C-alpha cells in the first residue's frame, strides 16, 4: 500500500526530474549537465550517418545513444503534466505533441525489430534516414534556434506568399518552354526541372533551351530567379535582426530591474 508520504516523495521526485530535463534554473548544475549530455548524445548519434556500412563501433554508438533517447522520452512522458498542465490528460496528449513525435521518430529507426519488419518494404531505407531528425532535438537547447523558429513563425505569411510566387512562376515557365520546345523536353516534369534550376540560377546544363525564344525565356527566368531567391533570404534576415534587437531590449530591461 502506498502511503501519503510515498506519494509526496513521488511528487517531489517527478517535479525535480522535470526541472532537470526541461529548462532549469541557471544555477541548477544538474540541469546544465543534463543539457550538455543530451547535446553530446545528439552529435555522437549523427556520426554513424557518415559511414556507408555499419560496423561494431557504429552499432555500439547507435545502441547507447538510442538508449539515452528512450530514457529521455520516458522521463518527459512521466512529467508531461508539469509541461502541459492538463492533469491526467497531459499523459495522453504529450505523445502527440510536435517535439514528442520528433523524439519518437529519432528512436524508432534504431529498434532492430522494427527495422527487420520494415525492411521488406522499399520504404525501409527512407525510414532509416529519419535518424537525421535527432538533430531537431537540439531545438530545446539553443536560444538562437528558438529565435530562428520565432522568425519563421512570425514571417510565415510572407514566406508562404513568396513560396507560392515561386511555384506559380515555375509551373508557368515550364508550360511555356514545354510548348515552345517539345523536342527538347521528353516530359513536362523535365520542363519543371529545367524551370526550377533556371529560377534558382543553378543551371546544371543537362537540359537547356536551343531555340531563340527558349533562350530568351531562360534569361528572363534566371533574372527573375535572383529576385525570388533573394526575397526569403531578406525576409528571414530582417526578422532575425528584429528578434536580436528585441532580445537585447529584454535583457536591458531585466538588467535595469
């Protein structure tokens, strides 16, 4: 039988775990050590992706790091009520939150049972590349990354407009060039590919226009591409600079207080 004292100890322990695994106080050395451990684990877990064939070293690295990720996931799950503040419902909702899904995706490809089962399907190789998502766990541990996420969130509408502008221009240009030079492009997809590399001013040269009209379209597409590619870069840079200024103002206000 659990006594009230046992429940109280469990409450204090879970609260302490939450303070360690989430953003703790600046003077909390244990929380800082945990953050450093997770960052090192994330970096080490990505190392095997640079090797084509698995060996004993990569296997050991994968098993150790995935074990740490599993423990981290369990700790976050059992303290979900402190994060979501919805009582018992928090434990049901937490696995469906964005970061929890990222955490789970970073774990599943390393489980040998699932790997063997999915290997039957052709998509198994793609599923194993989901290990790359482990890098997204770093979002918790970087203020700069949080600022960048805020930039994308605040500038979402502008970036979406630019994205649709680029897609519309690619499709329109592809339709024009495909009808002007049907012999150059075997399919409409080839025309879309040509329009994309022209818009981004990459120009691989594997597919190119041969007629005068086609070359004029290529030049216009390349010139327009400079503006389209520069727009999102300018939006993100301006937004990031604003976030930096806001952060400096907040720090300045906190210092005065």
